[in-house]
């Protein structure tokens, strides 16, 4: 049996200086490929709102959406640690409500951990989930669920006060029991310094190479994102071009009769021949024509 990656494994990786790889996935086929590629952490991100569901932000994503996609991912994964995002307003109201919602992502969705955005205001909630036995990954810096309050997708921690708050929040999350912290859109020197101060792994996205690991959105990584990539992303393939060309060729083959061919078609069993099929067809043609004649005479 394949050994499942655990939160303890990630902490051990930081201690060894081994970089942690995380990627988002939202469905069975991509999660299976990520797992088979040896990715140790798969995030079912609420970024599915932007990448899969067509929303402008992550805010419209619901718990039902997250459960649906988390179940698909966990059915595919055999080794990676699966972390599910807690969507907007599923953890901000009360710690007890957050516990119920996180419990559903673990119990019904099959996730091994959840991720929550924010610092000080969610520390009590993180501690409550951890006490209940639910591993929690924190998320600081640019928190997409707060995009309207932050004034857009902007680099964070750009003042002394903001940097101090980032350190305070990171240490508070660690003390509350978070096993890792995502740092998003933070100046690289700041992210490196935070990574050196906290004992839990930091996972960067737009936070430079000094974090203990990196996470990328799958559609960015595969070149499926429409328009220009975010500055912090890198495309390792141009699947949009490959998919577009495949669809064009498929449509052309259907229109000119090249698909399906003999290889994609099925013949008759040995005890039947084309003449028998044609005889049956003739019988039903006659029935159809007879039915039309009868309807025509009734109208007359």
C-alpha cells in the first residue's frame, strides 16, 4: 500500500531543508495525474471559482461546491495530502460553525486537512479545529476572499506596520496549531524572513524562492489560463493551444467523414449479416410508410 503523506511529513521536510511542492486540482483526472507525478500536497482551492466555474473572484464559491470537487479529487489520490479550502463565510462567523463546516470537508469530502484565510481574527477558529483533530493550513498576505477589502489583487506587507502584522499573524497561527502557512503576494525578502522565524512550513505563491515550498494554480501551470499569466506564475506547457488544435482537427474529421472510421466502429456478430439488417430496415420502412398513409386517409 502506498504511504500517505501526512502533516508531520511536511514539518519534517522543512527541517531537512527539502522543498515542498503543492499544486491545485479540482477534478478526478487532474488530481490523479498530480498524484502520479509525485506531488506531495494537492490543494482543492476555492480558486476553482475563477478557474472552473467562471466567477471573477472566489467569493461566490459555496461549501457545496467545495464538497463536490473535494470528493472528486480524493477519489483519485492515493498518496498526496489533500487540503480543502474553506470558502467564504464558512469559518468567519463562529468557531463552532467553522468546526461543523470543516468536519464536512473531512468527513464527506475526504480531505485530510483544511485551509483558512486570515490572521488574528481566525486564530481562535484555527485552535478550535486543531483541538477537534482537523489539521489546518493558514493563509496570509493576499487573501483572495478579502479582495474587495484589500482593494484588488495587490502585493501585501509593503510597510513596517504591515510587515510586523504579518509576523505576528504567522506566529499566532503557528501557536494555534496550524501545520503550514501559505504566503501569497508578499515581497520575497519578507517571505524569506517569515519562513526563517516560524517553525512550520511556509508555502509561497508570489512570495519568492525563500519559502519552504511553492504552490501553483493548475490552469496557470498547464497554460490553460486565458489571457496573460499572473507575474508569479509560470506555464510549463501550452495545453490551451494543444486542446484547441485537437478540437479543430476533430471537428474537421467529423465534417468530412473521416471520424469515426473502422477502428472506432463495431461490426455485426458472426451470426448476423448486412442482408439481415437491411431486411429488418425494409420491414420498418414499410411500417412507417403504412402509418403515414393511414394518417393521411383519416384526415381525408
